[in-house]
């Protein structure tokens, strides 16, 4: 039987029950469940990250078994965290913001150049990198957020990002609230407020969850999640991989071009029928797309897979027993799946 998952600022699922336990469990995770316990979610303060999403005997998101492993993993694949202060990439690790005279002063607005800390694509000349990814080497999903409130069906995390952190101007205060309710609805809301007077700053936030709709097998509720990432960093997925997922985006006939390091160029390209980026003419498995010749370099230099924003308003992704339906308020949808993380 096919079950439906629908996301529109919410996730609709049907899941089994579990009792609420205030505070973290023995592995450092905070659990929330819907009133009839149709949906259970585990989160940690590190990055305000989602670590588990339980559906029957399956866990639908990638993560580690113990909260301490997230900070200890040197590869930091951004598992389930809130990435910021600026999600995605900043070319040359620099940007301009207009600076205007404050009240009572005369003059004209001028562009000020800000340089943020690089952390991606190192070169001999620039050993730390040539661009900034997800806010830099100490972005928001590297930080320990404060648990502001923890109830049976919701949890609120807070973070204060100081003026000048990673090179960004102005202090920003952020909160993220995760809520679960019936019938199996998961919703989250991220709010960020600049608090430094007359300081402008770019803000772009995202949740960085890795999905596997075929699920990771769960041995014991809230523990021992076989098929997830073990604490030595090795994956032992038992319930299929993303290759078997089918994606259909019926109006995604165009995409935004990116350069060799995945920074958008501003050019809009057509997705030709039956090429590697054709997910509009028919439902297609990621495996079929990744195996096509056009997938080589499709997600940047030396990368095979997908790392481009598609122009669309609706996407459907089908696994063995789940259908994920995604509706958007703005047209671009970034689709990321590679042969490696």
C-alpha cells in the first residue's frame, strides 16, 4: 500500500506511539511526538539538528546514533542541521552591502565590501578555500544552540550569532521551533532577527536533512537504529538507497546553471527530454539519471549526480512504500544527490 507524505511547511505521516521523556535521552537526543504518537522526532542542540524521524519500524533521515558524534566527525556532512548565517555558497568569500548615512547625517549610500571566512575548494594559493559554504567553518550547524523549551510535541532552539562572527556584520538572534501534531504532521519555523542598529546583513537559512524514503531499519524504539551512520562513520543502509527513488517534477523544464564549484551563474538552461536533468517528461529513478553520461560533472567538477536548482512548483518523489509531495512558494528547488556525500 502506498502512503502519502506531503510537505508544504509541514510533513504528513502516520507513525506509532511512544511516551514523552523530558530532557535528553542517554544518547543526548531530545524526543518529541504527536499527541497520538503517530510521529516521533529526535533532535540535538548541536546545529539544532534533526537526527531521527520514525515511521513505523523505519527511520527516514540519515544521522548518527549518539549526539556526541556530530561534533566529533571531521568530515561534517551537515547531517540534519540548520545551516546559516548564509546557506549555500558565497563566491570569493565576499559580498557587498550598501552603507547609508544614519539619521541626521548627510551623504550618499556606498557599497561596503565584507569578507567572510572561506571553507571550501582549497587551492595552493588559498589553502582555506576560495568560497564560503553554509556560513563558514563555524556556521550555525557547527554551534551548540540553547534549548529554550521542550514539550511533548515541540521543541524550541535559540542561537545568538555575534557581530563579526565568520566576518558577517551585525548580531543576529535566531530561533527554530519544531512541532509535531496529528495526523502525523511535522512543521518547523525558523526566525532570524538582526539586532545591531543600522547594520545590514545577508541571511539565508535552511534545514539540511538527508532523506531516505525507503527508511533505515529501527531495532529498538529511540535507540539502536540499524542502517544509519554508525559512530565510526560507516553507513550500513539496509532498506535501499536513493538510487531506487523515483523523482518527477512535471514542470521542471528549466534549471539554473552553476559553475564548477556549484555557484549559480545566473543563466537559465533548458532540460532536454531524456537528458540527465530530465525529470519532467516522466517519472525517473535517480539511479537511471546518475548512470547517464550527462550526470558526470553535473554537480560540479569531478562530481557525478545532481547539485543544481530546478525551476518548478511541484515535485514528487517515490520510494518503495512512500510518496513525498513537495509544493513551493518560490520556483527554485535545489536537488542534491551525489555518488558520495
